[in-house]
């Protein structure tokens, strides 16, 4: 499983011959500066954690061009289905075996409203499991006791956690979250994009190391293999 960081909370997952795009906020990312071109992305699926603009900005454009299947909660899926796009609706606690692996939609504590004010349902995260590996994509969330349930669903090889603070949990809470989900290898995301979520990279890595964990902070377009 190859994971490419596209900035902010946007990820590109390559699993065998399938490509999964997560929360595409590319064209409007002020830190992008041409590093990632959304028109070069050709996903088979688009996973959406919640409806905020910094997670869904490029969903419609990419899905129209690629015919990708949009996977999210019922309200978000219905929003895009009404636009003529292909969707797979889910809700919290549910799982589905796709052709790239099993996806379980899990709890997140955040808000979820589209830019036009329409309902984005309740936010969530994803536990994605193949025969070989399992990862947790937390989405935008506070630290929550529900994370302790995740090791019951899968033995994680990687936890992808927000670390920018202010709108989500920060570094210290993310360390606790990694304990809750029983995974010592963490990919940090949702940081630095805006002034409210800028972090000290060196300090963040040091804090994780002191806790006996490894924090990966990737540049735009950089990859990690699980």
C-alpha cells in the first residue's frame, strides 16, 4: 500500500491496481503553489470524511472527470448523487468489502457542513484493511474514547492523525490517540495549511520519539509505503 501526501488532509492511496483519493483539497490549498495538479489524479474511489470545504473542494470536478465512486456518509453521498455522480453511502459502524479492501466508517468528533450551508451529516474516519495491511484515517477529530474500539476492528500498521490543533486535536492528543488505537507509526496531517494550524515540526517529531513512536511528516507529493 503506497500513500502519497497531497497537502493538508488530502491523500492518494495505491492498493494493487486501485487508486483511492481521500479528502481532495488541492486547487484551493494556499501551500500547494502548483506542487500537485488535481487534473493529473485518476482515482477509482474518493473517500470523504466530512463536508468542510478544505476536504471536499475538488471532489465534484475530479469525480466528474474520472467517474470515481464517492464513499462517505449518507448525507454527503446523497449530496453528490443528486449531482449525477456515482456514490457508495455508509454510516458509522458500518463496513463494506470493496475491490481494494474492507472499509469501516468510524466515529469522529468535529462538525460537517458544506460551504453553502447544506447538511454534511456527522463526520467520520475510515479503517481500511487489506489482506496484508490496515490503516486508520482519522479525519478531522478531537481525541475520543471511541478510538479505543479501533484495535478490536483491525491491527493497524499506520495511523493517519490530524496534528494541527485548534480545529482538531494537536500533537499531544495525537500521541494519546496513537496509544488508544495501538499504533506507534503515525502519519501526521491537517497541519500548516493555515495560520491557525501551523506546528513546530522538530518539536512534534521529538515528542513522538520521546513517547516511543515514529511521526512521519511528508512534503507535498512525498510517499510512504505500508
